[in-house]
């Protein structure tokens, strides 16, 4: 094997060390809630799999209803610690929020409120 190919292979293996355990995703709903978790908490599926629940949207059977409508997920972003996100609402209100405001939790959690909205307003974009 030529020396250049060996160097490329070693560099590729070093990149692979930062796998899904280190990467984090943020899920934002249209009602102002967000959840941050590691990418490793999602399993890799095959054909005809049903997938996994990413964020808890409403109460499950046997749980107490907290009365919160968390909305519908509108954005999923891969983020780094402290990375800034810009949220924009239907009424034109914007907010610049660091990703570390949302605490790191496990998959299938409800998330936290990151933006308080009026009753008739929703988040339409996350950048």
C-alpha cells in the first residue's frame, strides 16, 4: 500500500472516533419547546422498521396530564455545545438562543420551554 493511502486511511479513522456519542441533536416544536439529546440514543434502523420516538408530545396511558400542548416538531438540528440558534415566529418575533440553554436529556423526554409564545403564534423557522 502506498504511503499516501495509509495516511488517508489513518486520517479517516481519526475522524470516525468522533462518532454519534459526541454529536448532539436539538428538536424544536412549533409551540416553543425544545429537547437536546445525543445522536447515539437513536438506534440505526433497517428496512421496514418502525423507528423510535424522538420527543414526548403528550401524556401516555397511566400518566398524569400536565395540561401542556407541546406542539409538533418542526426542526431537528445537529448542534455543538453553546452553538447559537435563531428562532422565528409567525408574527415576526425572533430570538437568538444558545443550544446549551436546553439541558442534555435522554431520548423520549418532553423537553423544556425555550420561547414563550402568544396563543395564536407558532415558531416557523429555526436556523
